[in-house]
């Protein structure tokens, strides 16, 4: 027994914290670097301008730049001006990109001028397929994409996505409160619907999703994971929608984005190379020493949308013990948390109570139903 | 770490060194002062944004650099008596520079930058105290300047997530390194006729339990950048060793 205790104490000594948080001291923080995000594409090009902030500044404080003059210029002498929106977002409309013409982005802001390098548009191929895969044993569900390009095209791809899903409250409430807390039962004929039953939620990609086929003989990307989640995630519980944006990239853009992603995923191991900056394709022409962050490619963006219905077999509900309903006399009735949700007009004593999370979907989602949503849920 | 191949010239080093040596106190204390200067040609270092894993053309991601290393070391050594050991201080630098005109974006704009193992100040102490012929205590102390590190200096939003902008290569210093080890040695027998002589040592490595940084790195967690320090042997490690000499 004593021997065991000694072993434990020794183990404790040896195993105490090998990785701990670190705040570097005496670092001159650099802020106010111009950050340019976007791709020159056909139709509407969206360019987002912001400025970098100090490392320990508030995360959301990334400053938007709204006072810039932005345009796209072609080497055929055409110039397309941007409409500046709020929040540092600029939109430029180009009906058609000519495959033989070179385009570049021009920005004027705070007395400096910036330009991206000229390049010809890359004709991104269509997305072949968006599909799901799952491994129930491991509890993994993925949304994947497959695509292919011609062998003489670039072999680098990036994706981003928006997803929207419907959620449904676990319990259906049958009334609403009117003025003076009068109970009014829902009535679909008179148009009073339960608006706490169906809600919607959305999310979008928040990192680079990149792949290349440069080590393959064919320019094919199969089963690239876009969303990695679990089969029990609520996003699959009702109707799920995803819109995928696909871009074919130049090698330079791919290397640049790969490096940015690598710089925030380092593990500090002995063999990891020193993190470093490589330059994008945007330069400050008035002062070449000012670094600029971002890479603006010229590429025709392709999109594809799919719905995943709950009867496709992807969703595996988790057992939910919390959502039950009880009468006021039941011993499980929780006066501090439960609310009336099912009103028995004939026999009010048998009315049911439950937790608001169980019958009010607005506790988890919003009522922002997209106008293209393919069902009539209210 | 990097293998030399047909794609690289082998590195060439030229070194010049000089020293002053003097003994004091009836030759029981040896003092030395040494200095050196070394130049290196075609020394290899990573290109900015180097991709090391699964890269079939790794030669395109390393660059040949020029290097220089120089320093002075002062040392006192006591070889006899109950208390013996040595104490030393060294100031040394190792710096690299990418000045090949064919490189479009040299590391740190072609200026001199510290090598990954550039540790200017190094102080060492090793002491032994013999209580008797049988029992002795030894102490080992080491202090060095922290290794050079490259730190993020700015952050920004891109594609919906948070990213960081890194400083010039090796512009900053990690935390200083300090370690103290202590050991108690027992020599059970001094019989000259024995076939083997053995010693038993009870010791503690890193007695003060200082969490010396092996590396410092930054990563994104749920879209927020956090800095981490990785330390190896960051606590006192007791050990027992049994040595046999023959």
C-alpha cells in the first residue's frame, strides 16, 4: 500500500502540466495592416476590407474599413467601380469575365494605394456532388464534396459554405397568452399558429477548407470533408440545407492560404518549421514597405446547394430525458423552472407543464426562416 | 534534420579560435579565456512558409544561407580538494543571413537574424563536495538566455475565423532557461582488489521544478488565438542510478 502511494506521488511529480498558457512580454504589437478578402468573380464580387488589431485586443474589434475606393481593373482598359456598403463590404458587378483578359483589384484608402497582381480568370469546374457520410460507431458525420477539373487546369481548390437548419420544439404547445394573460388556444383556421414550434438556425465555415490534387495523376478531389460533426447534432434533426461555394485557386493563392492556416495550427513540436509570413498578391504601390494581408484571385465561383431530409438516415437522435411534461400535482413538477404549455380547456387541473426549452424553439433558434425554404412551417 | 543531396552544396565552415590559459594556487585552479569566430557558407535554413511533410521537392523549401558565429568563454576549474568542479560563463552568438539575390523574398529582408539555437548568455556551474571517500554531494546549475522565437504580432479576421500575423523570424526571445540538479553519491567499497567498482547515486533532476520552455506556439481554439508554452521535464524528477566501473 505504502509502495503504491509512493508511486502515485512520483507520477504526480513527473506528470504535472507540460503545456501551459503563455503570454509573451515585450512584444511590439503591429496593428492597422490592411486585410483584403475576396475573389474577383463573375456576377457579384464581394471584397471585404478590414485592419488587423493587436494580438491581445478584443477579438471582435477587427476594424472594418468603410472609407476606401475600390475597383477592378482589366488590362483591356476597363474599370469596374465598387459600391461601398457598410461594414467594410464592397460589391462590384462584372457580368462576364473574359478568359483572355487579366484583372486586378485596386484600393485607395487613407492616402495609400494598393493593387493586386494581374491575373487571368480561372474557370472553376462545377461541383460534382455534395453528400454525407457517417460512422455511427465513432459518432462521426461529415458533409463531403467531390469535384474534378481538367488536367491542364490548376489543381488547387478552396470551399466555403453556409448552412441553415430547421429545429422543432420537443413538445407542441397549444395556446398563447393574449392581453392580461388570457389563454387563447391556437387555431390554424383563424390564423393563430404556434410560432414556438419551428425555428431556424444557421452557421457558416470559419476557416480555410483547402485541397489539392497535385499528388494525383488526375485532377480529381473525392470526398473532401466540409463539415465534420456528429450524427446526433440537431442540425440534422429536421430539414438541413447547405450551400457550397467552390473556387479553383492558383498555386500561389493555395500556398498563401495553406500557410495562414498552418500558422494557427502549429503544435510547437521539435520538427515543426518556424511559423512565418509569405506575401500575398496585394501590394501597397505608394509605400512598398507596408505589408498587406490577403490574396485576391480571379476565379469564377461555382455553387451548389443540397437539402438533407431527416428520413435519409443520417440523423441519430440522442435520448433526451429532460423533456417531459407533468401536471401541477405531479411530484416531478418544478415550480421554479416549468411553465404551462398545454392547456386542457375541459379539465384545467390536468393542464401540462414543462420547461420552456422543451416547447419554445426560440430558446435555441430564431424565426429567420429563409424565403426559399421548401416547406410551409410557420 | 536535413540531408545533403545533389541539390545542395555541402556547408563550408571556417573557424578561428584563440585562448589564454593560466593556473593559480599551486595548480589547483585552472583558468581559461577562449574566443572564436566562425563563418559558414551554404548553411541550410527553411524558406518562409516551408512545407516539410509530404513534400517531394523539399529542396525548394530550404534555402542556403550565410552564417556567422562568435563568442568568448571564461572558465575556472578546481581539480583537487574536498570541493572541486568548474564554473563558466560564455557569450556566444550564431546568426544567419539570406543574401542570395535570386531569392525573391529572403527571410527578414536579407538582414542578419539569430539562428534557432542562438543563446547569447550561458552560465554553468558544476560542483562536487566530498564528505568522505565514501559520500559526496554534487550540484549542477545551468542558466542560458531563452531561445529565439517568432511571435504573432497582430491578428485579423479572414474567411470567418481569426488568423495571426507573425513577426520577422526569431525576432523575440522565449523565457530564460534555468536548471539545477543535485545528486548524492555513495561508493560502497574502495578495495583495489575488487573486479568491479560500483557507485550508487540518489539525485533529483530539475530540483527547482522550473518549467523551462521547450517551445512557444500559438493556435486557434474556437476561433480565438491562444499562446502556449511546451515544457519537457517541467518538474523535479528524482532518480536512483547504480554504476559499475571495471
